[in-house]
C-alpha cells in the first residue's frame, strides 16, 4: 500500500504538471491576445487600467509584451523540466527574452531590441564555460571511459603506498642502526 506521503507527492506532481501543461496549451491564445484588444490609448479590465505605454495603442503594447512573454514562458518551462546535461544553455535565450521584455516595459520611442545583446553576451560568457565544463566531464566519463573520481582514488592510494614505503624504509634503517649498536 502507498503511504499518505506517497499519495501527497503524486498529487502534488500531478497538479504541477497539469498547471505546466495548461500554461503551454494557452500560449497560442496569449500570443494572439492583442488582436482582441481595443485600438485605444487605455483599456480597463477588472479594475486594472492598461495604457499604450508609448506605443500607438493598447493592442500594439500587448502585441510587443506577449511577443516577449510567450517565448520566455516556454523557455522557462523547458529549462525547469529539462533533464538534459546541456539545459544550462537555455539560460542564454531566457536572458535575451528577459532583457527584451524589460526593454518593452520601459519603451522609449523607436528604441526597441537595441542594447540587449550586450547583456546577453555577458550572460553567455558565464553560461558557455559552465556548459562546456559539464560536457567535457561527461565526454571524459562516458565516451573515453575516464572516471575522474576513480583516478583521484587511485592517486590517493598510490600516495598512501608511497608514504607507507617511506615509513618502512625509515623503520628498516632504524632497525639496522639498532642492530649495529648491539
């Protein structure tokens, strides 16, 4: 029989996966949401007022918002659920869309998607070496059959053997000097 903890874990996992599946399923609706908005400077929904934020109208603003949010959301879901060794590389497009989304929220006339590359290059300079290091470790272990931990253990054993050999030589030397004295 399954314990209560197992049932709770399964239920929690089922809910999380259901929410992620629902988010993925509604992304096309989110992407084309701007088509159903009014072509006005402001729009109120549930007491929240949305403005054009420097764009021509609210519809244009939401077009740009969701053109950044939807891929960002899908990339974040992919990053969180990925089990591949290279999943850290997904951080690069996540950073790119994050910086672009921030730029869209702080929109200034005709300055859209210009300077994000500088920030993405900085993120790339951190992520690429990490991914490459992971790749090298995996290739060494699984392709070349090099197990670094086993090598470290073997080196440690050799060091200990060398220390024991030196100790034995010292003891033999003492024994020889003691036997000469007697």
